[in-house]
C-alpha cells in the first residue's frame, strides 16, 4: 500500500465522506416522513429528537402541509442522489465476503433512503481463474452520483495498479531464478501464479485495509448516534455488538477449511493451465504420434478436476455464508421484539423506530461483516501463499558483488565440481584454461557434462567445488549482471521472439545499426535466406517462424550472438542443423570472430571444431583429454580418436 499512498488516502477519504453522510444524514428524512407526514405530528420548536445539525432543516418545514414537506424532502433526495447516489431503491451491494454491507443491511431492515453502491465487473465463469481475473480489474465504490464516479475511478486504478505491481514483481523474480530452479518449475503453473494468484492481494487490501477502516468508522458513528439519541435503549447497542461474537462462532470453524479448499482449487487450476501449455508446446509430437485424442482426454480430466474443486470451495463458502446469515437474522428478530415494545409503551415514536432500525442494521451488519473478514482472508491468503512461495525462492544475486571490468585474459577453472540440487553429479575435477583470441571446443558423448561446464562461465550455475575465475576474479564474488554483459550464449534450442528478424538479431545489442545486423547475419550465413523473404529483415517471426527451417532459425540465433558486443561467445551445438557447406562457412567465420573474443563451442560434430585452438574431451563429467585435433588424433587408443573413428563410421 505504501507505493500508492495518494490513491489509498483518496479512497479512505471517499469512504469517510460516504460513511459520515450516510450515517449522520440519511436516516433522518425518514423520521420526518413518518412522524410529520404520515402521522401528522406537528414540528415542535427546537426539533427535539433530531440532531442539532439537522434541526434547522426540520424547523424550516414547521407550519408546512404534508405535500409541501414531501416536496422539500424530494429536493433533499435529489441532492443526495446527485452528489452521493442515495436512492429509494433497495440496496444490492455486498461485501467481498458475500455478507450484506451496512447499506444493504439497512435496506433489508426496511430503510427507504440508503446508499446504492457502484460496481464494475467483467463476465466470469465458475472457476478460480476467471473470478480472480475479475478481481484484478474490479472497481467499486461505496457511493453513486458524482462522488461515486470519482470513488469508482480511484478504486479501479488502485486495484489495477496494485495487481500490476505484484504481477510485475513476480514475473521479474521468476526470470531471476537460477536455471536449476526454473527447470523444476512448470511454465503453466508459473503463468497461473502471475496472472491469477496475484489478484488475491486486491481482496486482502480491501478486507484488511479499506473494509476494516469502513467497519471501524461505521461502528463508531452508529454507536455514538444510538447512544446520543436513543440512550433509553442501550440494549439495542448490545444486541448489535453481539452480532460479532455470534458470527465468529458460526464462521471461524470454516476458516481453515476455506484456506485448504482455495489452495486445492488454485493448484488444480494451475495444473489445467500447465496441461494446455504443454500440449501446445508439443503439438507437433502430439499430431505426429496420433496423440490428439489422448491429449484431449488428459485436458478434459484436468479441466473437470479444476471445476470439481472449485465447486467444493463454493459449497464451503455458501455454507458458512448461510450460517452467518442465520446468525444475522437471529439478531434482527431480537431487535424487533425489544424495540416494538418500546414503541408501544411510548418511549419512542414510529419515526424513532425507523431511525433506530436503520442504525441497528448498519451496526449489526458491520459487526457481522467484521466476523466474515477472517475466513475471507484465509481464502485469499491461499493465493498469496502461492505467490510468495516463488517470491521467497533464492534468486540470482544479479547486482551484488564487484563489477567485472572488460575481460582481457580469459577463463580459468581449478578443481571444479558440480552437483545439481537433485543430487545428480555433473562435473568433477575440472581444470580448464580458455584465453581471448582462442576457439575452445568441448567435445564428448551425450551426458558427459559439456553444457554444465559451459553454464559455469556466465554463472547460470555455481560450482559446488573449486573455483571459476575470469581475469583472476572468482565468479562467486562478481555481479552477475556485469558478467553476463560480456558473455553471449547461443543455446542449442533456438530461442526466438515474436518480433521482426531485425529486432531478434539485435535483441542483445539494441544500439546496433542495420548495417551491423546485416554483417552479423552474413557471418552466420543467414543473409541470403533473410533477403529472399518478402519483407527481408522486417519479416515478423510471429507469423513466419513455422515456415523457417531449424537451420535457418539456428543461423538467426548465431547472428544475434555474434552481434552482441561480448568478450566471450558460447555456442551450444551451433551447426547441428546446418548443411556441410554452411557449416564450413561458419567455422571459417568464427576464426574472424576470435580476434577480440573467446569462443567456446560445444559440439558433437567434429568437423565443426577441427580447427579449434584447444579441444577438451569430456566423459562422465571429467576432462579425459585435451589438445588440438591433430594432437588428440595422434594419441594411440585415445578416447578422442576412438570417438572420431566412431563418428566417421570406422567401427
């Protein structure tokens, strides 16, 4: 809330204005109508029984006939409707808990002049996702009329700003999680948490902040007015106050269940989102393997389970709301029995009954609504718990540590070992030197640890043993942001964005000119096919990606890595989808790129790295051999030589 002090203050101001006007002014015209119009009682000097601030208006009506009094009441009503939105309709507003607010409670008690609340909502379904999305865009106001429009706008902007802030923070935190954590986190579940679980903060703000303040103010004003003008019936205040403990007795036992059911409903909804995301990501495999029906059935079950869990949550909410309503109605019956007798014995007039009835129902409804805050909070805390589970995960310390100066020498690894959080051993005893101006190749069978070793350079993962240094500085002590500014990594799985080819290539170097982009594309062997596209470098990959071959996408990614002004370039299987001619061209071009940078290549195809300055052959997470291609091929019964022979088909 501290990020939006002005909006919160404005909202609290509107709540205060509404509560003060509704509780200090709204019920008294009804007393005038009942006592001086319907019953024909004369207006007595000083207007006893009316507040001092309302007495001048009552005295103004002295000596006037019923129709004239009603005309002036109508004028007052028009003013109230225009400015505050007061109407003679029955209130339909409800708090977030589903319990009537003070306005609607007074309406149900028979009040005729009350507040009409304004709400703006979207169409929603019977599941947590669409309902919580609605909460992210909810605007509501305790008033109608001119002030109600302003109140509505402030509330809407406050709600959206709050949700936008938390969504942005969570999305940014997810992108800062270590790669080992991201690998364990399902994309669909993360999307659900960002879009739908973050909206819980709106209701928590509403219930804990605005609603609590509204309750406290309403209780204070109502109790003061009842004690001041109806002090002869203190038991009425006591009856209203009893609504809170009675409500707590009825609804608190459901609070823990509400939290668990909400948690289960959200988890099921997240599973459904993850299901459709996985199905769409692997749509080619689904279609090629005839898995359409199987995937459709899998999604049907996930969706059905999501709705089933939401129905259970809704049933629980309906149950404790009905128990709460029963307690609320019990208070109404007791009030009627007590006050009816006071009217009959002449303690109060019929108009007094009207006003007292109004205040009683506002007070009792407010106490009752306060009783609902706890289970409603538990329901929404389930969503926030899922949000802060990700927020509290250890993230990369991107800005902490010393900044890496411009790299001048290269990378050194000494006795490096790496064990992943799941206990899998990836590397052991790694000793490696890689200098600027060199092409260093990492070769070995699948699962040998090549990618894990490369991940150590930009600090995607941290070694569990030994040290990794750049220009003699331990990477554990450096700022990750400053390190990655000088490292460009081209992944084996091509990562392209729904934007033009031009913007994709210069994604890592936004200041690059079109000429520089074209030069990088030529080095990567991508210029010819890009130029042949109808829109050339302006072609949007969001519409043409599926029409590009894997090799073409790979060349665009390589061009992007080359364009970035990075001192270290890491290429993970850069030629796996290239034809021999393009591969040979790229291998030659990479030597040009090593003039002012270090190039690290991970490869299975030895033709790509035959001219590398140094080759490290890895097996079972260890460096078994190192040297140039010629040196390694000259080792009798050497592992690299045997690997090369197998690849060449020599048996």
